[in-house]
């Protein structure tokens, strides 16, 4: 069990640029979640995958955000035309389960700074 | 009002003290999670409970479903316990395709500092 891996750990970009983050969940985990956390706040749900299917997407995700999990393994989160308000920690979590009430395993996050 | 409220927001203690962090939620849940976040962002799951009480080392988590309230206790606190503690309420949902999944709503976190 190598844990949930996120890359990069830090990303600094200029406003208007596109960025892509990657999450590698624990290998047998079928569920994958993306969260966003701003300073002093708890994480906010962004989107959820079960295997390769994106089952829910938060209204927080504007059309500039897109997430994929093409083969049901790693996932990518892309932000197009970044804005300063996108600056946050982006967290990925995975779990194994067929319903709910499964322990979540979090990655260390990708901290995005938009200048 | 947030669906998940934690108190206190900040907590300072001396080494050895008994610590309690509270979490109240307003939604029906399938489970309540307690998480620990250290500087740098990494989050570790401490407990997941749907009733009663769980204990792991010096950590104890309790939940009262009727009162929609959970507490995290740390006995004999130590400086290495300093971190942000977050509670999250999980609601079991089903999507249009009939797949069940859990959706977490997080509290804002409690910043704990334990001084030697």
C-alpha cells in the first residue's frame, strides 16, 4: 500500500493559464474523490468517481473545471483559464467499497497559487 | 448555518491535558468521520463511526445520533498531537443510475496546539 499520491505538490501559475493535477489512488480502490480546501476552511467536495464513471459533480465546479478517470485508476483534474480565486489546496481521496461508510485515504494535496 | 459545525475553532493546551473537540451536524448521516491534518496538507483518517464509541490509543471518538453530536477526546495530550482536527458527516446517496456512494460534508476544523 503506497498510499494516495498527488502530483505536483505545488503549482504556481499565472492567471489565464491552464493547469492539470494528477491523483494516483491506492491501487484496488474503486472510489475517488476530489476536494478543494482554502485556508482556514475544511475541504469542499468537488467531484466523485466510481471506477471510471463520474457520478457526481459539485456546483462549485464551473465549466472551467474538468476531471477524468479514464481507466478507473489514476485521475486528472484540469482547470482552464485559471483565476486568482482558484488558489487553494486540491485534495484527492480514495476508498474501497460498493456503497458508503468506507474509510477514506487522502493524498497530500496539490497547492495551487494563481498570480 | 453550516451543515457541520465544530467547536472550538482554536484550542491551546498544555502537555498532559485532556482535550475535547465537538462536532454538531444538521443532516441525516450514515457515518461521522474524524480526520487529522498536519501542516503541509496531508489528511489522515482517525475514526469512522455510526454509533457509540471508538478508541484508538489515546484517542476516543463518541457519537450521539439522536442529538446529532460527536466528540473527539485526546487523553494525556502531547505536542505531537498539534494539528487541525476535522469532522466530516457522510451522507449515503444514490445516483440516477442506482449506485450508492457516500458524500462528505466537512466542518471548518479545530486548530489544536499542545505546548510542552
